[in-house]
């Protein structure tokens, strides 16, 4: 019942947190979301530390109304201060946050990067395409699968429920 | 005639004289050199008192000859045997005198050597008449007195002295405890002389030995006596050449007869008996005497004055023994005086096989030397091998180190390539994304040229992405270690065709594959990429108005499989057949046939990694046939 309700209450309200340091990519990803007609709110943080601050509600992120917990984390790997791998490793050790869906979105095709991401508990691994059209397609698929089709866990609630 | 001319003539005459003299001298010298004058040959006459065939006399001859033959001097030796053992009367001597006078009247003798008393006495009496001025060397004269030479300054020689005392001493040494000495002697002159000499030595032994003389007996009597002698007895043989009854015996036969019967050892003063039944003694030996006389004669031949060569009073007597007799009477040869000569000694193994032993020793030594050489060789080789091994190990270490270094560099390069691809791609995405955004969002504000520019930016970014992608692929192939496995070519081709469905449809290409294709040894992902590149090229490089027709088939031989990819494309001029497989080589402008120039290089590299090859046959405007060869899958 609860799930159906949640599903029923506009999926478009689920927040997506984008961890991305390249301002160009931020603009292009945002634009791709627009082109793909995805209306979910998109929050952007530009490095690993900031991502952790956001997720733990530190500082200005304490306001959960303004900065609610995301349903999906889009995580770049090459990040200043703390890498995507480090954020992922940290996240999976957090009792409250560990179930969060994390899609790695990066330009690295290195198998070591890919394998490590999955070892650390990534839900999915996507390589940023070069052409914008491909990016739009990817964002569409992403949203369709992870926001619409995928059954979501409870984040921040009782661990075993 | 002018003075100068005269002078000249005189000079010429002097010169001619001098020349003639020189020629004369030369001819004399050369004559003397080429024809040794007859005068140079020396004549030596040897006069023996006795006859040829008598041991003693023959020994002396041997000694004389060995001395005279030891020199380069050419010597003509004459021998005379007075034979006085057989006949010794005034008539005989008279006859000899006449004989020699006549025989040697025209021969200038340089030296005369005489042996024994009779010849010496004969010469002493007659040499002034027979051989005036010729020096005389005597030997073996037993009855010598200095007074004999008074008034004779051309005579010298060796006295035939006996060491009878030494012989008795050695007999006692060999047979300690002997008490009786039996002396056998006949009535001959020499026998009498020796006996007389012996009598002088007897007093030395008067306390030890009792002397008995078997003198002037019949041979049979002597034999009877010696047969029954006790073992405390010694026999000393002086001579028994004529017995009481007038029977004559030679030295050899007399001693042999007596020895045969004798119960005790026989000693003597003279080596004429040695080898014929006597044990031995300190002996007057003929060859040593002859040798000494010969040497004295040589000195005279070389010009030494006779008066400078004194008479040798002590003849070169030697301790001589017969091994057979020593053995017969059980006498140890270790008791013999030092330097003793032992005859009839059974030749030792060594002396009998001297040559054999030496050749064996030499060959063993040779073999040892060879073994030594080989051993040294082996040791050296081992050392060299060790050294080589050390070098090899060191080299291997170096190679390992270098490999590690290279691997490190490779890893670094790999990291570099990825980071480059990552970092290049971000701005590329931005270029492409924003140029597209420009075209989409700001189209109304851009004129045709602005739109064209934006489109070019977009195209360039896309092309660069392909380039990076291809480069990464090529470098990945270069680096990776590929392990070929059996791969079915049919499924590889099918898979590639499925992937290329869109392109095939776009170009309306017709693709025919002669199935089934055989299995090969390859790395399937790499092989797929190779086939993909070849088919993509076949589709791509056709004239715009032509519909691509592509034909794939395979040929098999013993060890390899060849896959052909034939197209009806634009073809490749023969001069470019090699170039096309090099990286970044392109034959066409980007506008007409876009590409990175990496595709065929990747094909070649991939095949190299799988022990395969690639090639092309092509006719421009007609089409190309690319082939790849791969090892055949081994039969199970």
C-alpha cells in the first residue's frame, strides 16, 4: 500500500543529486534532463566532500525542506577533494543512507574504475557519451529505469522495515 | 816510350804476376781441399805375440780398434800375429824378421803397437833395423823392467801387471773361512812369470791360507784333485796350456775342463778364462789394455813426443765375475766389490725389453700429456661455461629489470592514455553539446553561415571522438597479451554482420557469405573487430552511385585458414597496398571518405598478435580483395 502510494504520489517529486565538478557537464546534463522532459528536481554539488555534507545535512544542508535527501545519486568519479569511489565507499557504510541508488556517471571506461565502483556497491555504471543526443537518450533511459521502473528502498527510515 | 807509358806497362806486369800467383795459390788450396793427400793417412802396425782366435789377443785387438776408431784420423791398421804360443824358436823369429823386413820395406809406419811379452822382446831387439824411427807402444808386458828401455826413446806402453793379491782378497771375501788355496800352473813362460809375481804376494796370506801348487801335472791328475776339494778350499788358475804329458789346451778349454770337475770356485788373474768356468777375480783384461795402448798410439799420431808419454806401470785391471759361476756356488753378488763387472748376468726385464719399456713409457707419458691437455681444456671450458652462465644470469637479470621497467612504462602509458581519453572527452562533450545547443536553441538568431560554423564545430568534435576511440582501441591491442583459442569464423562473421545491420541497411549493401566457414585459432573479440573493420571498409569505400556487393569466403590449407573479403569498391592502386596498413595513413580526404586512418593498422596489429597476416589484391575502380590468414584450429 505504502509503495503504491509513493508511486502514486508524483514520481516527479523525487530529488536527484548530481555530483559533478565540470561546469560544462553540469549545464549539458541539466539541458539533457530538460530535453528529455524529466521534471524531477536536480540538486548539484561539485565535489565529494560537498556530497557528503549534503547527504549528512551538515551546515546549510541541514534544512531538509530546501535540501531533501535524494532518491538517486548521479556520481562522477574524478572529483576534487574526495573521489566518487570514496564517496561511494563512505555511503555504503552509513546505516541510514546505505540503500541509496547510486548511478556512476563518468567519462572513464577503465575496467579498474568500473570494477571498483561495483565492488563498492554502485547500482549502475554509465559512461558519459560524447554527443549530446546520446546524452539525452541516456538520461531518458536512466530516468525511465531508475525513477519509474525501479522499486525504491526506504532511505532514512527504520533499517529493517 | 814515354815515362808514363813505361810506368803503366810495369804496373800491368806486376798486376799480371800477382794475379798468376793468386790463381796458383787458389789451385793449390783447392787441390788440397778436394784431394786429401795420401800422406795424411796414418799407418799403424799391431804385432801380437800370439795368434788370432785366442781370446786374450782378440780382446786386445778390440780395445785397440775402439780407441783408434774414436777419431776422425784416417788410419790404416796392419796386423801381425807372431803365434809364439805355438812356435817359439830362433828360426821362427828369424823368419818373422825376414818377413817383416820385406813386407814393410816400402811402408812408412807411424806407430807400432805390440801385445804381450814376446812381441815386445822381438821389437826391442830388432826394431832399429826393421822399423827405424817408428815409435812403439807396448801392452801386456808382464816381465817389464825400466832398464829394458835404456837407449830406446821411441818406446812406451802399458805394463801387464796382475793384481793377484786383490784376487786372493776378494776370494776370501766371497768365501770367508777358506783355509786352502790350490794354485794350478804349467811350465809355460807366462805361467812362470805369473807364478813368480804371485809368490811375492803369498806372505800377505801366510796366516790365513795354506798354499798348494798343482804344478806341471797331467790334466787328469788336476781334475782328480779339484774334484775332491773340501769347501774350505779355493782354486787359483794361472795356466794349464800344456800338461805334463804334452797335451795342449786353449785358455778356454783348460778352464772349462777344470771348472767342470771342481768342487770349489776357481779364481784367476786373467779374463781369458772368464766365461769358461771361473768365478772371477781382479783381472788383467785385454780390451782395457788394448784401449789404453791405442789411446797412447793416438797421442803419438797427433804429434806428441814419445818421451812425454810415460810407461803405465799399473795396468787397468778390473774386478770381473761370471754370474753363472757365482750362482753355481751360491755366492751373493752383494758381496762383490763396487764397480765389479758381471758377465752372463741374466738380462733384466728392463734391459731385455728396453725399447719396448721406453716406448710404453713414452706412450703412457704421451697419453698422460694428452689427458692433462684435455683436463686443462675441460677445466678451461668449465670455467668459460661458468663465466658464460654468470654473464647469462646477469643478462637475464638485466632483461628482467628492463622488462619490469618497460612494464612500468607501459602501465604508465596505459594510465596516461585513459586519462587523456577521459580528459579529452570532457571538453569534446562541451564543444559538441554547446554547438548543438547553439543550433537548437539559438537557430533563429543565427544566419546560414553561423549555423554552418556551429555545424562544423559539431562535426569536428564527433570526428575527434572517433579518433580517440580508435586510438584507444589500437593502443589496447598493442599492449594486450592475446591467447588464441579455437574460434568459429561463421559465428564471428554473423555477429559482426548483426552489429553492422544499420550501416548495411543505410548503404543498401549486398553481403554474401559462403558458409560454413572453418574454425581458426584466434582471440574472438579481436577477430570480430578485424572482420568488422574489413566489412565496414568494404561498405564505405565505394563510389557513391554504386551499391556495395561484398563476398566473404574461406580457403583452407594444411595449417592456415584464409578469409577473403571482396568488394566492388573504388579499389586501391598497387603503390598504396603497403601504406594502407600503416597507422594514420589515409588515401582520401575527410569529406569523401571520413575515417581516422587507424582501422587497417588495427587489423594488422590484431593479426600480428594472433600469429596471422593480412594482405590485399586490388584493381582500382574494380574493387579490392582483402584476405586475412590465421592458424587453423588443430584437429582434436
